């Protein structure tokens, strides 16, 4: 009945409060029929609008208890409904303190500490015998090369990259030449690509020559051994 908006009828009914009684079945059947009839009537009808407003107020009295006409009755309906339910006990100070204590003692899961860290000594240190065993295993291996420094002055051989397809400069230049002459007519495109490719290759050689001269200037002439700074 509450879902249909007719709880107010049940709260004011003088029949015995027995579930599934004959009188309850008759009321439910009758109210269901009334609800369906109201839903089928035109929305423009003033009486229908009034009936729907009454149903909404009866179904949710707490939302309309400020109404100037029906507010007092709706408040009374809420009091009647509250009398049928079990009283809700208010939490005491002891209850709140117990909740805080429970939350404080609860251990929160930590992915790094509880899952990723599988060290068996994460909570307790290894015993004296276990430490001796680990030190013995460490001494058995040769650790003379650990921490050895590299020799920065050692001659590093240049790597031959001519066979690496990813660094094929000639192929890159051909693709660039083809892109530069893409608007040239088809009959002239082959010759244009060739000329453009040769020009790009020439510029690359000139650039390499410039870089070589810069390297020579940066290196500078070697000083004789008998000249001091």
C-alpha cells in the first residue's frame, strides 16, 4: 500500500493488523483499480491533476508536509508511521569511541609492503646463525672486479653502420628527393628525382667537410713536450 500511495488508509484503518486478511485484499484490489484509472485519464483534466497530487502527498508525506492546507495531516501521518517501526537507538559516546578504536587498530593493506616485498626478514632481523651463513656465502665468491672503474682514455673503435637499414642515408636522400619533386609531371619526374638526389648528396658531402674542419679547429695543434702551459 505504501508503494501505491495509499499508506495513509492503512494507518487510519480500524481493522485488525493481520497480514493477508480478506479486508486487506479487498482494499488493495480497490486501490489498485483506482490507481490504474487515474493513470489512464487525460492529464489535462483538473480532477485528475488533483487526484495525482493527493497520491503523491500520501506516498511521500515528508516532502509535502510544508503544504498550507494538508501539512498538518501529513505530519500526523508520519507520526503514525513512525509508531509502527522499531525505535532507532541513538549512539552513545562509548559507541563512537569504540568505532574510533576499531578503525585505529585496523591494519590497512599496503601493496608494496604486503605484496611486492617478499623478504622473509621484513618484520624480524635474521638470527646470528643466518648472518654467519650469509657472510660465508659472500666470501666464497670473487668480488675483486666489483666497483672497477672504466678507462676513459682507451681508444674506442668506430662502429661500421653502413649495413644498418635504419641509418641508410642514401635511401633517406632518395625519399627526400622524391618528396621534393612530387608536383613535377610524371614524364619529367624520374630525371627531376635524380638531379635532386645528386644535389642533396653534394650538400651532405660539403656538410661533412665543414664538420671535419671544425673538428680540426677544436682539436688544435699538439704542443711539443718541452713547452709548458
